C-alpha cells in the first residue's frame, strides 16, 4: 500500500521556510523553556513567601528601568527597520539601523550595570547594607532573572556588532537577508522576555 | 518548486504587510509601557493591578511576536513550531502551583 | 493539609545558621567593592576583610624549630579553678541506641562533659598565649583525637596551625566528624569502622573549632588552633603547664565551653616558672563563649542550650 | 533467600499488600504472555533457508484490541489505586482525634516528641526522646513530620509507612498498628554520609504499657 | 528550496574533502559521521567508568564488614581507608554512577551517536542543518567529561547527593562535606544541557526541513521518528534542568536560597523542576532504543514493522504524556496528595502506548523469517527486558503500592530493566547493526553471540533478584544494610548479585575487544550487509564525506521486506521504484 500509488507524488519540502529560520525558532523554543524554568520558580517562590517581597518602586528604580524598557523597544524597531532595509537593498539603511540597534542594546546593558551597582552599593534591604542576590528570595530571583536576560542581551549585542561590521563590508543585501532576519528573531525574543520580566519583576 | 520560487514567495509575503506598520507597533509598545508604569502605581486593589498588567504584558508580547517576529505572516507549520513549548510551560507552572491549593 | 512555615514548636528546633554566613557577606562586600572599582575606575575600596593573611604569614614566618636554648625559656603553670560553689550536675547521656558504647560506662552511665570539676579544679579549659608571642617554632608531631565509646577523647584539644590532627575511631560503628570552623576550611568526614584514621589540618589560628558527630548528637569536641606551641588544656584536676616559653611579657587567655574566656597577664623569666590561674564562678554559666555559632546539644531527653550572647 | 514483603502490622498495610498482589497477578500474566510469545516466535519463526516472511503492515483490529484491553485494565487499576490512595493520604481522611507525635529528622537521628500524659502536643509535659518511637497499638496515630536540615524519609516497613520529611514543611502522617511488636524506623531518602545509619527503634505497646512507659519517661525527664 | 540549499552545501562538502587537514577531518570535524564516532568513543569510555563505579558499590553492598577492598590501596585515604570504602565515597559512587551513566554514557550514546549518524543518512541529506553547531555539541561534552572526572579528586570528593541532586543536601556543603565536587558536577550538567540543546536544534531542524525528496513524514524510518521525538523532549526539558542547575549553583556559591528553607526557599521546587526535566529524560533514554529495536527487528524478521502508524502514534503519545507524569517520582515527597492522584492516572496511562509498542514488536516477529544475528538477539532481548521493566513500573505507578516500594531496590531493579535491559541492550544491538556502515567491517558474530548470552543471563541474575531485595524493604543508596533487623537474610542475595555484576562488567570487555578487533580483522562489509531497505544502506560503507553523490529520491515507506511483488530478493530499498525492480509491482 505504501509504494506504487505514491511513487510519482511531488516530494515534500519541509516547512517551505528556510532552514536557518526554522533552526532559530526551534532554538527559541528551548529558550522559552529556560526562561519558563526561571520565571516559574519565581512565581512559585513568590507565592510561597509573598510577605518578603517589596512593593514596586521601594527597592527597584522603576523610572530608570521603564526608560530601559523603552530603549529595548526602540532597538526592536530599529532591528526590523534594518531587515526592511536589507530586503530593499538599501545599504545605507542596513548600516544605520544595525548600528542603532547595537548601540541601543549596549546602552540597555550599561543602564542595567548602573542599576546593579546602585542596588548592591546604595540600597539597603532588610536592615543589611546592599541589595544583593543573597538578599532573600526577592534579591535572588531578581538578579537571576534579570542577570540571565542581561546575558542574553550581551550575546545579542555581540552578534549585532558582528553583523554591523559585516554590513560595512557590504555583506547584506536584497539577496542576503537571512542572517539579519534570524538575528532579528533572537533580538525580538530577548525584547519579548524583557517585556514579561519588566512587568512581573518591577511592576507587580 | 524551485528554491528561487519558495524564496521569492516568502519575501513577497513580507513585502505585502510589514513596512507601514513597524513604527505604529513601536508607538503601541511605547504607550503600553507608559500605561503599565502608571497602572502599577494606581491606588486600586492589587489584583486589578496584577490582572491589567498581565493583560498589557501579554498584549505587548503578542505585538512583538506577531509583527516584529513576523509570526502573523508565517505559514501555520512554523507557528506550530513557535507555539510548541507553551503547553509545556503552562503544565509546569500550573502543576507546581497546585502545591498551594 | 500541610502547614507550611517554619516552626510548629520552635523550641524544639535547632535554629540553624551557616558556618559560612559571615563568609557570605564578605563575598558580597568584596564583590560590590570590585564592581565599584571596575565601574567607576576608582582606586582603593578593596581593603577590607582579609583575615586569613595574617595567620598564614605567621605560620610560615615562624623560624625553623631550632633546638630550644634552655637559658632563654621558662615555664607557665597554673590552675583553672571553679569557685562557684555548687557544681552544676551534668546530664546523663541516653546511649541506649548504641548498646556497645553504653556498655563502656559504669553503673551511672555516660554523663555530659560540659563542666568537669574535681576538688575545685576545672578540667577542659583551653589556655594559650594570646598576645606577646613573636615567632614560634613550626608544628611538629601529630595531635590525636580519638572516638571511644561514643565520646571524643580528648574533649578539648589544642593544636598548632598547620599541625596534623590524627582522628581515629576506636568504636566499631559509624561516626562522622563534622568540624565547623569559621576562619578555616571545615570538613565533614566519616569513619564507619574501628581502626580507621584520617589526618586533617587547620591552616589558621582559631579558638575554638567545634567538632561534632551527627550520628550521635551528644558527641562534641572543641579544637583550639593557635599559631604557636604555647597552649595547654587543663587536666582532670584543673592544672596545666606550658614549657619552653621564651622569656617575656604575655597576655594569656583561658577558654571554657560554658564559662567563656578570661585573660591574665603573665611574665615569663628565663629558667623560671610563672604562675597564672583562672577562677571561674558559677554565675558565668552561659557566658559569652566565643565561637562561630550557637550550639544546641541534644542528649536524648535532656537538652542543654549554650547560646552565644551578643 | 526470602523475597517477600515483611509481615504487615498496620491497617493500611492490608490494602497495600492486597493491591501489590493484584498487580503482581496482572503483570505476571502479561509477563508470561509476552515472554512466552517472544520465546515461541524465536523458535517457530527462526530463519530457514529459502523461507519467506509473511508480508503485512499490521492489523487495525489487533491494534484496537491491544490498545483497549490494557487501557481498560489500567483504568480499573488506576481508579482502585486512586481510591486507596485517597483513603490513606487524603487530607479529609485524617483521623480527627488521633494521638499526635512530633517527629523531627536530623542528620542522622530521629527526634520524637511525645505528647505526654495529657495526650496533646505543645504542652508543658511534652518530652523528646532520641531514636526511640513508642506508641500504643490499635489507636490512630498521627505524626507531624519535620526535618531540620535535609530531606529524610520516614520508613517503617512493617507498617507500610513511608513519607519524606522536608525541611520547612510539617507533613502529617497517620497510621494504626494492629499488633504490638518491635521494629525500626529507617531513612529511605539519601540524607548524607550517615544515611544508612539513621535508624531508630519502634515499639508498639498495648495501651496500658504505653501509658506506663510514658509516665516513667516523663518522670525521668522532670527530675 | 531547502533541498537545493542542502544540495549546494553537499557539493561544497564533497569538494572540500581532499583539502582538509587531519585536525579538521578527525578532531574538529563538522562531518556528522565523524562527530558520531567521536561521541561513540567518548560514551563507551564513560560507560566503562560508570560500570567501574557500580562495581565498587556492589563490593561494598555485598561485603560491608569485610574491608580489604582489592586494590583499595590505590585510592586516596579520603575514599578508601583501611580497606573500607568510606560512606562519603560510597555516596559519591552512587551519585556519579547514576549521573555518568545517564548523562555521559546512555544519553549521548543514544542521541549524540545515533541521531548524528543516522538522521542525515536515513533522511537522505548531505549533513546536518548546522554542521558547526553539531561540532560544538560534541565539544561541549568534553569539558563536561573533564569536570566530572576532576570532581573525584577535589577536596571533599565528587558530588554525593544522588543523581537527582535533591536540595538541600546538594545545596549545603556543610551537611555533606562535599563542596567543589558538587559545583563541578552542576557545571558539567550545564555543559551537557548546552550540548544537548544544540544537538536537538540540529536534529529537529534537519528532520523538519532536509528530508530527501519523497521522504514524507510517514515514510521516515521509526529510528528517525524516535530520534526526532527524543530531540523535541530534550529541547523542551534540558533548559529547565539547566535553569534549575544554575539556581542550585547560586545557592551554593553566592548565597541565594532558592531551595533552602532557611531563606524561604522550597526544597520541593527543586524536585518539581528536576522531575519536570527528569521524566522526559527517562523517555529520552528509551525512545531512541525503541526506534533502533523496531528497525532491527524489522530487518531481522524480514518483515515490515507491524503497525507502523500505531508505533508512530505511540511514540508521540509517550512524548506528550512524558511531560505530565513527572509527579510520580514525588508521591512520597510531601507533594499535595491531590496532585498525586492526577499523576497516578496519567502515569498508569503511559503503560498503554508502551504495551502497544511491545505487542507491535511481537507482531513484527510473528510469521517472520528471523535472522538471529547478534544485533537481532539484542533487539529481541530489548523487547523481553523492556517488558519486565514496563510491567514493574505498574507497581510504582499505583500510588498505594509506591508508598512501600518507593526508594527501595524495587525501583533500582525497575530502572535498570529499562535503562540497561532496555536502552543498553538496544544500543549494543545498534552498534552491532550499524558498525558495518560506520567502519566498513562486520563485528565478529561468534564473539557477539557469546557477548549477548553472557550479558542476557548475567543481567537477569543481577537485576531480577533486586525486585526481591526491594520487596524485603532494602532502601536505595544504603551503604550497609546489615544493621537493619528487617534486612537480615538478604546478604546471600546481595553477594550473588555482586558476583553476577562483576561478570556482567567483565563481559563488557569482550564487547570492547570485539569492537576494536573487528576494526582491523572484521569481515569486510559491502554497502548493505543486512539487505536492509533504509537509505543509509544504499550508499557505500563507510559513506564518504557528504554521504551521497546525488540525493536519493524516496518512493515508499521504510521497511518493505518480503514484498510479494518483488521476486528475486526479499527487500525493496526506499529509493528503489518497485515497478523498476519488478514490473509486476507497477500494476498496483
């Protein structure tokens, strides 16, 4: 039954999506699970010890982080702009938008480092000096989640810098947009995770 | 089905939908972020804050996934790949939360 | 159906704290300082908190153990006395779960060793020169800590930093030896059978290092680590003697697990014998006993709580 | 070589053992079927020169049969197990007026706190004994299980009782011994280097003996 | 389009071949076949290490009072003193035996070796989707192995909290005496996670997007199906373990308290996270073995797989159920008993697809023409042993019975029937089966058969009595059982188990000898020594870099043996058109 009748059928062609993009989405699935592990633990731990959490804004600096969130959103739009420019073969656009994305990402990291230093050195928490990962579950979950997000941003910024350098060598163009799109997927995912983190860590 | 055909088709798809909307989505995202910060400090019951914040966060996440990550324009099979882990996430968190029931 | 939360009956629980708690806060202070240095390119800041260097240096800088010139040294001797009148009675240890060990004791059965007084002399007091020592011979030989009939022998042990401590098991059953120092590196090892020996060391001076056996909750020993050989533990009669001390002025400290520390000045002359005695009174029971952490000794039905009072 | 469950001394043990044997019979039949079938096929259909295998891609009828039959057996087994489990562990079945003990696991010992003559925990006449668990026969016993350091597991094989003791939690465990006897509490969860040595004696007394034991022990503590 | 891209890279690969240096060709190779062989050597080494640890354990369990450990003198005093294995070393043995076997031997052997080797070959493509990531996935395992071995020799010894790493024991060095060793093992675990995730991305993407023309989903060999499902499980489960492992590292090093109740953390959270990973992991360890078995049974029986679609469905449903049954590891953990109820039901139902698979394997053998070579013997052995492991699983799935047998040797027996009798038997079968493709020679049959019978008999002597020992109530991870009143009288059984275990370990060396001997002296194999139908057999042994001169076209399902219309042979390769081989078939 499985042979002759189907012998002449048109061969199946996967997802009709190019392999790198499929690969990135598959990889993002595992990233979802990684952050789900961290966020899930956060939710469970917080339910178990709600009284040890500070009110939003008491310890963490919400305005600064809101600004940082805005930076990341901006970097997402510059990233898609870079992809759009690549599709149109707009070399100048590719360079400018990629550079902008890189810089925005780097600035995000800089602000986060500033935030960490402020917290560790100048905040007090439950009587002890400095808000550190050792400062109860609140500190532990905060630094773990934002830290791993920051690590992902760092990786993204490194890749973006590399893509920007390649852009200056004229690597990308209308016939070569895959790299930018795949990198963009990663970058938007990092943005998406931050949207969730910003809400549940800083605002709730 | 040549490779060029497939390529061109997906590129054409992208062209049809995306360009005009990127900045608009950005505006949405920025406004929602601002709203989130405002809601977080409103003097309303905590559960209302939490629910509205979560709704806005999911909304923002959807905007990014659908438009910036082009899920809106991808074939269903790829969407399936993208959504595959979500049931696992839901099961994990819900079951662990059962400890508090 | 479950009751979450810490304590149903907090009195029954051992309020646990890490041996390494202070180390942890050190870590963050240091990290924070480091972060500050990196971020702001400021200098300084990394100064605090290296307490280990001194000990190491002292250990290594000690002159080689040359033959002692008898014309330059003297002896310190003295007593630790209990002047509190009524000697607190020690609790009986319920060793019924270890019949082999219990069999090693007389009709009264095993007793705790917290306060041992004989004719007014207080045993198990660790006395050592705490100030005035400059340079000392390196450690030689091994100190020994044995486990006999589910008790540590000796109960209080003095060693020099870097000196080998031969820990052995005379009982044919499991003991673990869990040392929880704060300055040194701790260890937690086990000896499942008789005849097993293990050698451990402490690199840095620390008075005292508590040692316990988790299998037998009543088993407790203390090791005093100092970076010179001028220390002693009072015997059953409360007396001690430290020989070959270079002539000079010293401060001497005595430590007892229930009564805490006392100090005394002592002057050693070449060829002479200096006298330094320590009188412990009953009111000092439960005094500030300088040690890493609060100890709860659980002896079957009895419990003796030795709290560190801040 | 005596491969058997140890004699049972508790009310729950009866159903647990029963379920064990039921499953043993079911799986035993399946075991004989499968292993016998494999052996038979190996002999009957072993390769021969010139032989040709029967060409088939399967049979939907068979697939349905061997999906549905195990599913039915499993469903029945599941329902029965769930009912028994609910009986044994369900919060609603916790005996209301049981005699309560506090059992605290700690590396490597069991500290058992007795309710004293007033039969209530948390009163002045409570006393704690190391590694000795005495309780009366034919009476609902509830222990409140806690741990001071790591996870231990409270295991009395003859009573078919096992429950992890988790630091930070108080977990109630209840049972009812049907005969007097002497057993041991074992630790069934790796808890460190003395794990194998973490045992305590269990003595099931008659009600009168238990009161006498408790009284003697309490007076010893009081002096 | 995907295929064309792949084909283009394939051309490039073929072109490159001549110019590669030794280093690029054998060490930092991006060729999936070389990576598979690297994995094979790596995992066989760790299989031996894991076995060695088990032998030490067995010596201790059988003769706890004897001391006099043979060669005990070569161990440092912190491990073996006066001829006695110390309890802390025993805990390290227990922990590292489990960890090494699961993470460094069986899992990478199932997935790292065979997914790498078979996916491109059986799917008919030149290489993996991302060859460089593939290389990285092997090289991420190397630090993991080094860290693991090193952990034995650091102060405090190797990790000693069990392979399940239950917090707080694993998080508090002061309670175990194990400090750095635990951290090193957790770091190794993070590397293993990275390797496994990179590998999975590759396997999934390749399977989705790079199948040869005509290779539809329902024409994929069951090996590929099982490896594909396994990759999905690994992709979704490993990151959770990595996240949890990293939190545990933080608990140990920087003063957080995720799993420490003193700081408000929850020990049970660790168990939930671990088993959320751990149960899919159990299926990661068995599904590929099921795939190999289906394949080998079909080839060895000269019959198509019985109920191919049911097999695929069973695989998929096992994978799905695998994510909702983790709680059955925690019935006695203090978890909410109501949650226990839900997990009982889901767990019992996982028996159904397992039963379907077992019956289908038997159906495959039914009325076959059984070629009982070593590979086939191991495949049949797999079915027989997996059945026992599956049936003993019913006992612990039934929560009330689990109260008694939880954490006893009954569990040890169960896991070894599944993991050794199951996975490892299938792996031996797979090595005997695909060895000719890998190295161009067939492994010696006589030695193979002796190896099978030794393994089969000794395996059962080792692990079947463990059910009995478990029923008596012997707890897992017990250093010395002789002190317990209820465990009197099992000493002889334990000694018997240990003697058989030594024999079992020794029989492994026969296999190793056969493996290396056959490299040089084995009978030369042609492209297709087993007359098999799947694509990997339709290219020379060993295949060249790039696998195919020309990508094959697939015309039908994977296991067409003894097709009535094909006359002069009893098999029809996937890339053979039936109407060309045998004109009569064309008329269908």
